[in-house]
C-alpha cells in the first residue's frame, strides 16, 4: 500500500528536484519518492551487512580465510 507524506524543502532544493526530474521525464513527486526508496533500501542493505559481519564474520574468516595482499590488489 502506498502512503503519502508531506515534507517542506527549500525553494532551491525544489527547483533542483524539478530540474533533475524533468531530465528523467518523470514528475517531481515520483522522482522524490524513487530517491527516498533507493536511500532507504541502501540503508537497510548496509544495516543487514553490518549485522551479518557482526554475527558471522569471524566464522566466515575462519572458514574461507582472510584476503591476501595479492587478492586485495586484484579487486
């Protein structure tokens, strides 16, 4: 279910929002929603990654080893 929120932003920020949204050929409100969704997904991903490392990091390192200098340079 979609929800609607009301936020206040500066005139300069809204002008920038309109400009970027127009470049992407979407309404400013849709673009703002997409940006917010993407930021929240990124935050949830990073939170999950931190949780994984905290819970399983040591066992993972013991099982698969730590990166060597050579393998770190390749990435």
